[in-house]
């Protein structure tokens, strides 16, 4: 602990596991969940809560307690491990963000983007290991983010979807034959409402204002409105439902960043490492790390001010038709658009590692205390005043159709299909991510002090330089990135369910799914590396620049405002500066078009056919009721992948030890692959006591490789040696990650809405991806250093002939085959008769590396009699056998599992007499977020959210919410917490509004 506010270690938690499933779900997946509802047992019939009478005079439980009761019944009656969250009422989901709702479930934690939940981690497996479905249908995913390369992630971003149009979230933690595959961590099914769920006219309209106190400068109030209306006609034979929502949020996400070079051993003497004894600079080091200690030196650091403007539009339309009681047809369309624009202004330093001074803590991991560098006046070192613009548009569309036939004899047949697309593209004329640099030159000394949680960045200038004089600012380098990603999925599912209701056989489910997944990923950039200065300070008008203060943007963090800290810098008008620099210096070609052409363009077609069958049984085991469900799913997948790559057309031997490849235009290279999987699943449960359930599950699940690894591009490096060339390509034949899962749990349902449970899980994961090399020819290229001409030279000159002698011999004896450069240099081109050029091509492969993950899940849900008060607590422990060793230098290759961490939730709620209130605390322990030459950790984080509403009657209610009530910030580090990588302050986000329900 270093006193950072965000690193809270409160371990109690909450799980809101509620589900209200009504009507006929789209697929066998949803049918499985609905089947768990069943009839309430003895415990469930004893609740004496009196909320609101329905039209028949019966007592109806509503609000928070209704959702929690449904969650308990789902957990109790499910086959396997299934948790869920439901809307408390139509148009009223318990959280403002779907990811933030999911984090309340035991074993689920989230990653945040710009202060909002975005992606989920389940039992230690990150977002790319969790499959997301919409009404049982596999959803396409698309995101480009900052766009530093061609996008390739399968991760689903929950920020795209508003919560108002969702009636339930199901989380399948154990595998099941009837459930879509792709999630080793979990399969998450998003359920949306249908008009036949509750016949008649009903709806809800809500409006609220959002005040985000993270915003730099003023705190604007932004709107959020939503509405849902559903009605049935013609004796409830026809139903129509419409949903719409609009939300805008303005916020800021300020960050202090530090980047580091690789982890060195104290005995290393490389560029960037600390001077060794005998070097005059050695005297500037206090407590230099010992020969076996590991340390990292800072490479760059900055204070970044990020102003965010986010806009989200969602819509749904559903039409249902039931011509006869046994046949229901549904057509639905779901739309979402998410636009995010981030303006960045930052001040930063970059190290040359020449005349440095530093101080260090003791090993084996030597913590930095300070790291500084001095510069001579003629070095003209700069302090960077940079700006960036990130602008992204995500658009998702899903058109689906569903036909359910309740056939005679207890058989239900479902035919479901959909066409869905997810597309991400730039939201700016410059692309999706741009960075433009300006700078003040004349830095005498720069340093970082690491003694507090917040890194203190300092810069001292020579006397003739004023860093706060805009007339001394010059333009420097810039980059404009253009990314594109589109994922299209066509899927057809045919499923059947036989409800036997016999003494032993209870049900049979069977079906087949066909998924056609088509992905395009593209990327291009324009970059000008004029970081040493572009033009003169007089080229930029002073009024383009605006002064910015720093300390007030990081208020509350320990160390802010420390001695020597940079307190002010200049931001600039991005949209004014870019055209000016293009006009003056042609940074985009001088025509005003900064949208880069794609130099990377990847296409992947992934087709999967998956039949399955499963059977459910019920029987007595030693006089106790028991159930066994067993099934198997077979999947066969083909991958056809192509990518645009520069086309090599010729080779040349241009100097004694230099060989070169020339390119002309580009072309698509194409590779194919396929794989098959048998995926068994068995679920067993028994009730040794009326209110106790023991269960066990065993299953196989898979997660497919990322699109970057599957890409079909083969790129050839320009330079090669006489023995071989090098290059790289993807591998569409990669097998998916495969996990063999064991789940055990014990549950005691001791009250009408109260239970306690403990579960154990174990996952053995294989088919991890590493890199290997294959030797092959490519593009018909030949090796001018091997072949008839070179063989003749070696035969004539002998085995000790040098490269220069061989070249001279070829020029003298085969003059018609050589050329000369304008400078007179000899060039020996590769000819068709030369030996084929062999390339060592690096490509991803499935390694024999395996890993095991195991953990425990504890949950308590308790209602305090008829007081209206209740609580939900859960805690998850996750451990793995592949752990990063921070004491090893970067030269040691390590394999480690990312995302593993304990997590906890705690909720206290009140629901009675029209008043609902809840306070929820979510905590996630520190976890490894990335590995490679260096590890990257996100530190422990805990957040308190609160909400309250009051029902005035006649459908009118007022509500208020606060996110991150205590203003917790976030922090990350590398090998120890002294090596801060990012530090972000936190602040509360408030909202209040009214809702009318009918």
C-alpha cells in the first residue's frame, strides 16, 4: 500500500442474480433458462410480502425483491451453473450500464473505459474469452479504439447497448451442449422484451439529466431519455413492441502516464541501461541495482487531459404473430449507434539516456526513486506540448426471425435465424486517431520523482527559454491513423425440445446451428517523424494556443503539486492547427486530406456447423430427488483468410553483405484452415435435504483465436541475408483454446428469498498460442547469391572466396546479368535460373503450453424478514499456475495468465412502501493485464454506487443515482507499485429523473 485512494481492500460484495423470463425465448439456450423456473417449491410459497395487487386481487411482488427472488429460483432450479440479472420492471434495469450490472454476479469483474464499464472478465478470463449472445444468437463484435494497428479483437463492448432495452442478462458459467460455444470464461445471453411476454398495452417513459463531475472546467448536464411501448391486438394474436433511447455524456479522463524500457539486470551494459562502474556517469547514481537485481528506466512520461463526448442511440422493434395457440412467429430488429470523441492535450518528456542521474531502492526489484537527465544547450532538447483527437463511430444492426411450433406429444420445435452486423469506423475527416505535436525547445534538465503514488514530472529550461511564452512554440511530428472493422454474422438454428415428464427420462433437446462469420479489418496511417522541429515558432499564430493548469485536474491524489512539478502548459486548437500545417508543410500531402489509405486490409470468413443432443433425467438417489443432464456438441469450423500485402517483384544483391527486395503494388494472399471439436457436458444435482442442493458439472468449452492470428497475409521483410529471408504470416489453421471444466457447488435455501452458496471451479486450458518459424519459398523470388552464377564463382575462386570477390567475378564473367546504380555501385539482380529464395516465416502456432485455473465462489442473499431491508454478498477467489515472475529480466521469455484476480460485491437494499434504495460496493483485486518483455498490472479498485426511487402512484416515479460515490481513482504499474504506468483521479457521476409506467 502506497496510500493511493483507489486501492481499497474491502472484500465483501454483492451479486444481483435476478431473472424475469416470460414468453417464448428465441432458442434452445433461452429455453434451458426458462425451464429452470419451474413451479415454486415450499420455501418460495411462504413469502408474505404485500406490494401491489394485480387485476385479479392477487398479491404481486415487485421491484428489487421480485428480481432477487427470481434470481434465487434460477440458481436453485438450473441445471449447471447459471446466474442472471433481470429488469425490476419494464424499461427499468438495475444499473445504468450492462457491464456494471454483470459485475455484481459472483465471479464476474469488468474493465472500465472512460469511467464506464465496457468489457467483462469471468473467473479470470478476459473479454476475448467470453461469448456474447443476443436472444440466443451469436453477436458480431467490432471496436477500433485508439487504432494503433489493424483491429482484431473478438471482445464485446457493452457500452454500445443501453440498459433500458434489456429485460435480462444470463451468464452460463458451465458448458452445455445446447449453448453456443466460444466462451471459456462464460457465455452471456442478452434478452430483450417481447410483446407476448405480458399481453395488453404497457410501456414506460423516462427522462433524466446526467452530471459528470470528472469534466474539466464546467460540469454540463447532459440528457438521457428512453421509452418503451408494447401492445397486443386481435385477441392477443398480434403484438408490437417499440423501444428507443438516447444518451449523451460529457466527461474527462485525466491520466499521468509513464513508459519504461525493458527490465534490465544490474549486470547488463546495454543502451538505455544504467552506467557501469568506471563510467564517469556512475557517480550520478545512488544505490545502483546489484548484478542480480532487476530494474527499469523511464523512457517517457506525460500528463494527459482527456475531454470526452459520448453519444449513444439504441432502438428495437418487435412484431409477433400467433395465428394458432401452437405457433408463434417473431420478427425483431435491434439497432445501436455509439459515437465517442476524445480531445487530448498533454505535456510530456522523452529520455535519450545520455547524461542521467538516478536513485534506487534495494533489490531484487530495484524501485526507482528519481530518474533525471541533463542536456547541453546545443542539444536543443524539447518539452512536448501535444494534442490528439480520437473519434469513433460504432454501429450495430441485427435483424432476426423466430418461429416456434408447440407440436403434439410434448415436442417444441424452434427455427431461428438472423443477419447481424457490427461496424466501426472513424468519426473524423482525419481518421479515428490522430496525434499532432508541438514543443518548447531548450530543456536543461528533466526528471521524474517516483516517491509518491503520483509521478512528479519536472522540466527546467535554459535562461533564454520561457515555456509559457506561446511565441516560442514550434510544430513537431504528427501521425494520422485510419482504422476500419466490420463483422457480419448470418446464423440459422433449428432446435427441438421433447418434454417427456416420465419417471426417469425428463427431456430431450437436439438441434443444429450454422454460423457464417465474415470479418474485414483495415488500417492505414500517415506519419511525419519531424519530432526535432518543423519550421519556426513564427509559423503558428499565438492565439491557437490556450494555457492549461495541471494540479487541479488531478485533485486528491497523493503527491500532486510536489516540488518541481510541471504546473502549466499550452493546449492548441486541433482543428485549426492541422489545416495550417498541411498548407505550410504538406503534412498530409498539402491537399487537406489527412485520411490515410489502407495499407493493411484483412478478410476472414469463418463458417461453423454445430449439431448437438442432450438428455435430461430425474430420479431418486437414496431417497433424494436428483437430476442428470448429459449431452454432446460437435463443431466443425472452416477458416478462409486473405490479406492485402505489398507485392515483392524482384531481389538484388546490392553490396557485399546486403540483399534487397523490391516491391510493386500490392495483392491479396490467402490461406485456409479447419478444425473440429467434440464438446461433452454433464450436469448433476441432488437435494439431500428439502432446502439444500448439491451439484456437479463437467464440460469442454472453447474460445477461438483472435482475428490477427488468423489473418491470411504473408509479408516479406525487405532486407535478407545470403542464406535466407524473413517474414511473417497468420495461421487460419489455429485450433481454438480448449478448456476442460469441473464445477462443484453446495447451496442452502433457508428462507423465502434467502440463501447461501459455495462453489468450486477448475479449468484445464490448452492450445495456447505462441510463435514458430517455417521455411518456405514465396512469390517466386530467387536468391542472387545462390545459383549458377554464384556456383561458378565459388568453383573458380575456391571455398575461401569473400562476398566481394564473388560479386566481382559475376560482374566480369556474366556482365549481361548485372546493373549499376547512378553512383556506380554494382547490383546483381535475382534471375529465374537462380536458386529459390528460402524465407523463415514466423507464424502463430498452438503450443504445448497448458495452464490450470481454479477458484472458489461464495454468495449470500438475505432478506431481513418483512422490514424491506436485505443484503447480497459475494466473494470470488481465482488462482492459476502460470504466474509472472517480476524478478526475471525481459530477456527471459515468460508465459503467464492475465486477468486473474479476486473480486467481491456487497449490496444493501431497501424496498417497501414505494421507496426503493440500494448501495452497492464492487471490488476487484490487483491483476496482470498484459505480459511480454514486461508485465503490466492494474491495481486493486473498489467503487461505491447508490440509487434510490420513489413511486408516487399512478405509474409516476422519481429516481436518483450516483456512480463512484466516493470518487475512487485507478492506477497501474509494472514490476512493482513504484513503477507507475498510469494514474487517474476519480469523481462521482450523478443523475436524476422521472419515469412514467403504464
